[in-house]
C-alpha cells in the first residue's frame, strides 16, 4: 500500500464561511484619523471600502458567509491540496512529520486570489467600474488583474519598481488580463513625484506604491481600491486556507504541533494559522505558531509596536501594529511580497499577546532550503514561501537532534515559476544576505509619528 502524500477534499467541501480571529481575541486598538486622533468612522472608511468590507473590517463575529459567486470561482482551484513531504523527511532523516498546504494551484500561482475574488465581487456590487491597487512582487497585482477580468472590470496596479524590473513575467500576466501595470514610484501621482524628487533612483516600496494607489483611487469615484494584505477583512478571507487544512488533517488522522507561515503584511500567515489558533483559544489542542520573516525586512522581530501609517505619504489611517516606520525603504531582496514596513493588526496582536512567535531568516539560507525542497518534493517555491520552508527544515532538524516526533505544517504560499531570475542569481552566487544594521533600523523608526494619541484601552 502506498503511503498517502496528498489529502484532498471535494469541491463540495469548500468552506461556506471565513473565520474572524477578532472574535477570540481581546478588542483591538482602533485605527485613528491622524487629523483628529479619534477612531476612524464608518463614513471615513467608506472612501476606500464598500459596505460589506467595512462590516468585515469592524466585525467581531466569528464567521462571515462566503457569497456563492465567490465560492463558484474558488471552485476552479479550491480546496487546495495538503501534502505530506515524505521525501523531504527522508532526506533530512527527521522523525518529524512535515506537511505543506499548497496555494500555488491557484490560477495566478499564489494564495492572493482568496481575497482578490471577494474584494472585487464586493466592489462590483457597489457599482465600481474599475479597480486600483498596489503590489510588491506581483502576486497581489496578478490576483487583482485576474479577478477584475472575471467580473468584467478594469484595473490599474502600481508595482514596486524593483519588482517591476526583477519580475517582468508578473507584469506580462497582469497585462494579459487587461490590467495597466505602472512602476512605482511614478510621475503619475503627487506621492510618486515627491519620492522621485528626493531620490530619482528610488527602487520603490510597498508603502510608496500604496500611496500612489490610494491617491489614484481618490480622484475617480468610479474606481474601487483593493488591498492584498494586513487589513482585518483580508486576513479573514485568507482563513479558507487553514479551515481546509483542519479538515484535511482529519483525513490524515494527524494534527500539527507547529504551524509556520512566511510573514510580510500577514495574509498568508494568518490564512493558514488563525483557524488553528482560534481552536486553541477556544479550548482545543495546543499548537505553536511561527511567523518567518526576512532579515532584510524584520518587522516583527525588530519593529516597534506603535501607531503608524500603512503607506509612505501618510494617506491611510494610523494603525497600531509592529512597524519599522512608514518611511522604511527595504533592500532589493527577491521576496518582494515580504517587503512591508508594517504588519497586520491581528497578526501583531497575536505576537504581542504571546500566541505567535517570530523569527527572521536570511536570503541565501532560504534559497538553500528551497532548492532542497524542490529536489525532494518536485515543486519550485516562490521566494516568499522559502522563508517558511527554511524554518520548517530547521524545526525538523531540531526534532532529529532532540529525538522528538512532531507534526510540522507550513504554508507553501505560491510557486516560483515567475521567479527564475532569483534562482539564477542564487546558483551564480550573486544573492546577498542583507541584515539591517541598528542605524538603518533607527532611521526608519524615526519616521513613526511622534505624537502620542490619548486612546482609551478597548473595552473587553
């Protein structure tokens, strides 16, 4: 009998609801209007969000219904498979059982369509004709482009300039779906022009691209703004990953001791881990959650918990989160989807309250793990996913050294077919291991607003 390596659900098993971790945590600190220092109102949120999204962003309900048109599109690739990495286990000689939830089966190759389809659907219902957004490595831009095409809407994506150059095929994919892709910072917006005036060679950042997208959306009422990470509603949409994984572990007659996700703004990490954390908080089985982030953008491990903007120009509300400072411009490492100065509030709260730990890993070690994974499991990982792979391998090796048999689950958030230039540089020995010095971190943190707002602790 062949040992099972895939644990599959049927189309009928696609969850009918998303999970909201806010229902099982103490109340979050509210986003603030920087002009008044008061919590952002629903009317203010309506400038960038349709009503159903506002409801989800503010919700403390445990479950949100997934609209049937969204589930119908999900059915093109969901439920995504859960694999046991038996060949990797054998290569490592570990007693650990290693599983990965593979999101690269989505049409654009990553987990991002899980929220893109939902947000585009809600904007379509709100009467928007087009969409505008930002993207780091291009996974979110690709997901927005595909979703917009499926709902008959136009889209424009401001793509971080270094990724625009490093990942031309992501750009081509967006253009295939009919989306306009603009390298950021650009001369199209006041925010972009201000950055270029200060640094004409600026490689861009997600914060800068966000400023440009928000500015573009604010000038045209027919455009809806969508975002790919950090926000409560985005993290909620992604929990379909972990909800499926829980059902699949029932098929495997197993349960993870450790759950690992790569961490940028938090969507992939939250999507996989939050349903497991929710079960634990409600009296279920214990589980250790690990956020794996790049040493070149160490938001959770070296950032500060403070109120800060989510974008470079200060167009967003202020969010209480782990942040390196909204002026932070990350090095040009290849995991473009993890170049975020700020973390999602729910992920930050989970780390702050001790429910999740964080670790930072360097680029070459991540690619070492990715190549080992590809050669044993046959899947080329996205650069972002390599961070989770690296930490999973390290944990499996620790199990071998200590003689412990544990079950490890990590999120393989996407494939690396559009990232072969990164692998080419790895094999040529050209990838560096940027670790930020204290002076760089301090300079970035100096951009965090100094004003201390007198905000009452949220009522329990």
